[in-house]
């Protein structure tokens, strides 16, 4: 690391208690620290607790990773350019509504009409050539009243969008219907299988569910829980009866879905929600889907689109584990290795929640060029602090801020940003 230019290094702090060390104790063995602990030393690898100033304003960071110590470059505090800590934030998916949006709105009921939902969709997979696509869902009503009810329009558009996106290499968006109707009758826990129209109830719901009923699955009361229409059953008795939905269940397979109910039908809406993609370290990276939804329901239409954008999040386990793998390429003679190559360290916890507060220190490193001319090399050190271990992180951050002050670096304290 010390001889490589313009690089970023990552240390990952675990949720562990700080080891009792004495100021200026030499750090020579991993056994002196808890696994995942990060400490600050001077350029001679002597532990600093803030009571001694760093010699010549030079500091290092050390992290124990298993049975090894991972060291940062020597950082001259006087060359610090930026210092910040960004609190962890969870990834959120984009959610769009057409018509009823969980609070207000409705779909238009227009005879002999073409309904179009158009998505301007940014493809991010190599399989899709990373191009922008225009994907659409259509429904055409006729002069028959039953063909242009909100129920019919919602079902037609949902089925069209599901079929259109079934051709994609990866499912990025889930399509559901929602209804503003109040709860009618609570149902038993339901067994549902993704992609299947059929479900059973854990109790005898024969008196509660009839053909044509709207059922809300996974939520109670008006809101954004998905709604389906029951089209019939197999005639079985009691809890053995198998019910059929008008559209295959789009959610995850679940053995006992609670909070299911029949609904007094009212206004309908379409829900378009981004799907958390499959994550595989070194193969499939963490990402969220982005698109723009527009509608064309004809000149007489009043339905609208409500949209909440996606957010990549900060410090999710998936982001940190991916960064950890990629940055270890700097440990080798040849810069870079294939995404699937083995990495010696995997300290990050690979979840997709708000796992790590991310600290960034940008500084300059001076190298001697071949002609003997000093060359400034901008470098970055990132430290991912496990959010559950903020007492540990706060202690270390407090020490480094004392050293920054002693080293003449003016900063605004970032300790309060630890969540």
C-alpha cells in the first residue's frame, strides 16, 4: 500500500470491546487486540490513547483481522484534506403508484379505451447491454361496462406488466394491485406460493371467502398491502379447501401469511415496487432499480402517478463487503483481479441493512519520483464502523480527533454522526 499511488484502503471495525492498552505500547501481535478491533498508533506502531501527540504528526491505523494485523499507510495529519463520518442508512426501493396510492386516487373507468403504463427503465446488467429500455403494459376496454371497471383495468394492466417483464434476465420490479376498501372479515393464516394462483387457510374460512371477493394479503385496512380477487375454490371442506386467485401470487412463498382479510371493494391502484436483487459477493453487486413511470389513459383520464425514488443506502453490509473485496487488489503486485477471485479477508457482514457508519479520511502521500522530484499522491482511508459497536467507534474517533488537533488539522467533530 505504501508504494501504490492514488488508492483507497478499507478497514472494518467489529462490535467488540476495546482492549486495555497503555499509551505508547508497541503493537506487534494480533493477540494484543480483539478480532475486529481498530486502534491508532504512531509511525513506529506504538499505541496512542490521545495522551501523547503523534511524533511529527504521523499516525497509522491497525485492525485485527483473524490472525493478522491490517495496517493503514502512515498518514501525515498535516496533509489531511477531508474528514467525515456518514451515518449508516438502509437501502430503499423505488415505489410507484398508478391511481389509488394508499391514501387517495383511483383508476379511470372509460369505455372503449386503451390504457398504457410506460416505464423508462435503466438496465444495469450486462445481459441487458446496460441500455435504457422503454417497457409498457396495456389494457383495452370495450363498450361493455364490466370491461372498464377499476377492477378490470387494474387486473389487465397488472397481467400485461407481469408478462412483459417476465422476459427480463432478472426480476427488478414487482407489480401488485392495492385497494382503498375497508376490512371486511379477518382470515386465518394463509399458505401462498410465489407464482401460484392457489392458497389454503389454516382455519375453516369457507364461510368467509366466496368467489368474487377481494382479499388483502399481508396487511389490514386500507393502505398499500397487495389485493387479489378470489375466482373460486375446489369444493374441499374446511381448512382443506383450496382457493384460486385471479392472478398468481407475486410475493415471496410463505407458509403462514398473517394479517389477511376480505375487503369491501373501493378504488383500485397499481403498485410498482423495486425488488432487492440477488447478492453474491464478487458476482452480483448490491443495486436498486431506477425507472420513470408515465401513463396514457386517454384525453378524459384523471388518474395520476405517485412516485418515491430509490436510495442506494450508506454502509450496508453488501456495499462494504463488495468494497472490501475490490480494494484488496491493491495488496498485490498486479492492480486488479477478476470479480470472482478469492480475497484473503472477508470481515464485512453481508447483510442488506444499515450496518456500518462510513468514515472517510482523504490525505496526501509524498513519493519520490524516478528523477528525485517529490510527487504528491492523493489517498483515501475508509473505516466501516459496525453500528452496534458505536461505543468502540466513538472512543477511537475521540482519540483521532485529539491527535488531529495536536497535528494542526482544523475540523468539525464528526463523532456525533456515529449512529
